[in-house]
């Protein structure tokens, strides 16, 4: 059964939404018909694909429609009630409401609704930690209130101190994210980084090892959170480690915020009571518009509020409005039921894959994603991803711990349940999905190189498999339509 508030809405809401989208597309068509056509085509494609990308979802018509307004035209740098622009009273209403919903939903002391994305939310958090832990003590030492009042010599000392700070986060191949101190992201240039991996046998997070590295490295920031780790994390334990070494504890819950909001992760598995700062995206399991949020303890609030213009451009008021709508949805019993189904479906998917002989990283899942090790099929992650896509199954390749194929070709395929659960998929459908995936992987053969060894990119899919898989997937998709009743 599809949710009532999310894409599958009551019939009258679907009719109204159909009219709204149809009218909007007509207006767009009168100016640039190719954009209207591409927008229509995107809905057709999304409706027809088995979307298993763990970081994607389908926002409700209410969330999508909220973004198409004149709030987009308003500049509002600053914070609620303290703007650098005149006429921000309605933006104030929107931002205050988004923050209030976020605080109440997550039980956070402070919420900042401005970040444009997850990366931006992390940047705000990193600068807040530097401001709180490095800049503020330096200003206090020199008896000045504002960084602009530091002498050039003292400013030079402060700049040097910024560059000396350390961050400890999860390694990329264990499931960490680029923004947790890795070179391709600015965080890897702002901080000296060390990472913690997972146990070589169990592939589970080894808290003793995290503590050992933390004691040795003494980071300013201990960061937890992941993009591809299929397990829950004990944030109470991580907070203890951070406290022992004097680190600020930050959690990036971009992936699993929906499970926190939906009260699937509670107690030690809920990061909000345990971390100094928590960042998230709003568009993955949380099912809102593309965007980010920072939640923090009160002690960090003033520093977080400096996000714009420190590292963010002017707030996107139309997206903050959509965040408020999505957070209001996430506070309902329907959303809690949805979040539980996301986790239950991941279990079913994992069991269905394992029963059919697939090796899963960590031997299973207890969150919203599974990570298949496709090396048992003689494939790289890239070949697995491409063959599945040929058969209409949209996933993405991902490194597995100590991946012999590196971060580009990889040995893993990451699969998540949030999007198809929104469409209404349950246990039976996810078991069929497991069967389809295994069938495609079994019938994919890597193309050999000139020396006769299996290559890393090319492959052949046995004749007829793509067509048969697409036909089977279409049955599932037709029975669980995306935006039922929405007609353009
Ligand atoms: N943090 C984590 C853990 C993520 O998985 C992602 C996105 O994949 C991000 C941050 C970045 O989010 P965004 O793409 O919105 O910047």
C-alpha cells in the first residue's frame, strides 16, 4: 500500500496536483517547449525504471509544487530576523518554520535550514567547529570580539592554526563519504585526515579500532556517518570516544535521516542526542526537496548561523519552504510507517539475495541499503551496474572494503530501498527484485582483454535477459505506480 501523504496521494489530491503540474508545464511550454518536453520525459522515465539508488527517493507533489514559487526571487542573506536585505518577512516565516519542524522532529537543540545540499551542510558544520574550537579561543586570548579586529600578525597565527586541524572519519571503501576529509573535496584540504575502516573479518565497524586511532591521532573532529555502510552505528559509543580524545563529534546522517525521523533508529542509534553537530541532506530517505540541514547543540548555534555568507550563497527560500513541507510530512504516523517499511524491505532484499547465493558486505543489512560484492559473479562493480541498467534496474557501483578494483571499477553494487518503498513495494516485490538482480548478474559475462583475462569495464548480457527483466519489472512497476492518479 502506498503512503497517503507521499507520492501516492488520495484521489482528489492527485487530481488537483495533475491540474497544477499540467498548467505549469503549459506555461513553461509557451517559453521553452524543450524544457517542458524534458520534464514530461523525466516523469515517464522515472515511472518506468526500477530505481534502487540508495540516495534517491520521490518527493510528494506538495513538496515539488512548493519549490515552484516566487520565493525563488527573494534575496535573504543572514538569519531569521537579521537579514542583510529588506522585505524578508515571508522568508523569515518559511525559514523559522523549517527550523522548528526540524528541531521538533529530531529533538535537536538548534536547526539551520539554509544549506543548499549535503556538501554545503557539512561545510557549514566544519566552519562552525573551526570557529568554535579554534577561532573563538584565539579571539579570547587576544581580547577581541571580531576576527577583523585581530592584528595582521595574530590573524596569520590563526590562519596557520586553521590549517593544522585534524579530522577522523570512516574510510571511503568502508562506506564513508568524500566530504569527510578526502582530497577530492575541500574537507581534505582543510583538514589533515585519518580514517577508520571496518573489521577485516566481519566488515563491521570496530569501535575499539576507532578508539585506538582516535587516541593516537587526537582529531579536532570525529565524524561518523556513511554513504555505503549497510549497518547501524552506535553513536553513544562514538560520542564516548570523541569525548575521551577531546574531539567535537559530528554525524553526517545524509543517508539515513529518514530512519532517524521515522524513529527506526532510536536510543544509541539516534545521532542527535549524542553528537555536537548533525548534518543531513533532505532528499534521500527523508524524502524532501534537494537540500541540507544542520542540527546542533545550542553551544554551536551562533557559529552555525554564520553559514551564510561564510560558506553559503543566499538562502533558497523556495527550497526552505519545501523543506518545511517535507518535514511536516515526516512528522506524521504515515512517515514513521514508511521508514519502518524501508528497513523491513532492505532485510527482505538482503535475504532474497543471500538465499540466491550473493555475497553481501557485512553479511546483511539493518538499515536502508545493501552492498553486493559482485566479484563472485566474476564481475566488477562497473560491469554489474551497467548490465543491471541494460535490464532496466538502476543501481550504482561502489567500492567494497579493501577493494582490489579501486574506486572507479569497484567490486560492489549498492542498492537501497527508500524509492521503491515510496512506490508501495513490499516484501513480495523486493523478493522478486532480488531474483531479477541475481538473474541478470548470473547471465553477464565479462569481456576478456587481449591477454585473455577478464576486463573491468566491458561485458555481454545473455540474449533476451534484458527484455525479460524489463517485462517482469514493468509488472511490478505498473502494480505500484509512481504518483498514482497524476496525469499530465
Ligand atoms: N554526505 C553523505 C553521507 C552523502 O551520502 C552525500 C551524498 O551522496 C552527501 C553528504 C552530499 O550530499 P549532496 O549531494 O546533497 O551535496
